[in-house]
C-alpha cells in the first residue's frame, strides 16, 4: 500500500461552544454573551467570528465580568488556532489562563489547558501537549464531565498515535466515541470516527477504514461541518487511491478542494492539487497530471513561503510559551 499521511483531527473548539443560538438561553442583542455566542458559530465564517469575538473582548474589558474576559479571549484563541496562527492563539489563551488561575476558576482553567495542549500539539511538543491534556483531564474526571473527558481522550489519542503507540491511540479514540454516543452528541462523533479510520487505514484494514470514514462523512454532512467534511473527503480519496479506484479517488479529492478553496485553506488546496496530479499520473493520464501539477507548483512557492514564516513563528511561540509559563507560575505562587 502507498505511504500516505492522512489527516487526524484534534477538536479545536470546546464542545458546547458551537450550540445553535436558538438552543441557548436568551441573550440580549448587542450583549457580550451574544457576541461570544456568535463568535463560536462555525457557519458564520472566520472573518465574522473574529469580528464578534473582538467586539466581545472590547466590551468585556470595559464593562464585563472576569468570565466574560476569559470567554472572549478563549474564543479569539481558538479561532486563531483554527487559522494555525500559533502566536495569536498563545496570546489570547495565555491571557484567559492567567485570568482563570488568578480568580481560582478551575473549570475555565482546565478548558484553557486543553486548548494550550492543542497549541503544543501543533507545535510538535508532544510531551507538553500530553501534560496539558492530562492536567485538564484530572479536573474533568473529578467533576465527572463526560463530554469534556471524551474530547480530551480524542486529543490524547492523537498524541499516542504520533508517539507510535497506535493501540493506545485506538483505545482512546474508541473510548471517546463511546462517551460522545452515550451523551447523545452525534455531531462530535465524527472526530474519533475519522481518527479510528486513520488507524485502520495504516493497519491495512481498508474495508474497515472506508466504512468508518463514510460514517464520519455522513455526520459531517448532516450537521454541515465543513472543516470535518473536507478532511474526511480527502482521507476517503486516499482510501480509494490505495485500492486503485481512481475515479472515486478523484471525485473525493475534488469535493474536498471545492470546500477548501473558498474557505482559503491554502495548505489543503496545495495537497489536493498534488494528490490529483499523482492520481492522474498513476492512471496514465499525463495531460491532466500535468495540469494539476502546474496548479500545485504555482501555489507551492506561496505555501512554502508561509511555512518558512510559520517555522520562524513556531520558534518564537515556543520561546513565548516558556516565558508565559514562568509568568503564570509566579502569578499562581503569588495567589497562593
């Protein structure tokens, strides 16, 4: 089977943040709570969500409670993480963490620790990511918060997978899936399902991986989860390509691109063009392979330039993380 790097999914938001406005307790229009709620609506798009989150933070700083400030900073931090802007994510999440620690708000502190774990995971600091997740998990288990436990298990599974302990990763994914199902949160079952599909794929169990990916895709489409859908479609494309089912592979890659292009996911588009070029080459359709390879090359310099800047930013973030951790430790000691 071809060597492939499928996408495994960390849950970037906090489960419960993305509930429909209609399903929440009534909030006053033009209120901090309303703007925070809107900032967590994925369907609104990144630009609108940032606008609402910044508006919430601006008013929270003037007239809001500590919780308002924590929630607004957390929203901005999670949105920045969705954009892979680690520096901004760190800035906002560290501020939320400092406020939570200073005011002994353990629930909020645990949630920010989870998000900090996501930042470390993307930076490749797996040990620190695991420490953050475990610290958050300690509180969630103490409070018997089933949904939070499931979310953290899914993320820990990804850490185990990257550390090479695939069986431990599978167990974590399956436990997360069971807990999401138990609590009736079907829309979040897609994340561990996708990751379980990745496990089966790399174990060579292609029939099982395809079934699992399709289950995840059905959930994403049912709940209009574009981020989840584009990831799973790309993974299904690799699944079909591994079975030499090129027509279906191309269909999946093209569908993934149709979501990624308007959303501005350059790295996903870059990979999608490359996948299509290689697939057409394997089919012997060199004209189409060349066309997509040209698209790939045209975007490559831009993406690689961004990645170079990203590497510099990562080094800067890692320095800032250590610096902020020291500041938080000192603040905690002063509170104590």
